[in-house]
C-alpha cells in the first residue's frame, strides 16, 4: 500500500515532532512538525523512491499536507 511506503519515508526524512505512526492519513503534517526544509528532504526522498518528479504546479503546501495528499500526488505522477 502506497500510504505505508510514504509513512516510512515521512518517518525517515520529515523529522516530525509527533510520532508518524500515531497520525491518521489525513492528519496535518505541518501541524505535526513538517517544515519547509524537511518538506524538500521528503520530496526528494519520494522522487527517488517512486521514480517520479514533482512538477512546479504540485510544489504547494496542500500536496505535502498529509499522508493522503502525498499518496494522491504520487499516484497521479506514477500514471
């Protein structure tokens, strides 16, 4: 499941102040401690892991706001 893979990447690269395993797929990652710097780290990790590239139009806070929004973005880019 793509959310599981994304959750592991968030755990490894986002350095959240909250435990990612306690967050729902819809939880606000920025409220959980995601910063602009860790967003970039997470984006690069997602691009490498899924062999995708985020276009400029997707480089907005909404894309990286939750596990669910990240999964939707990755799915859209993989097709």
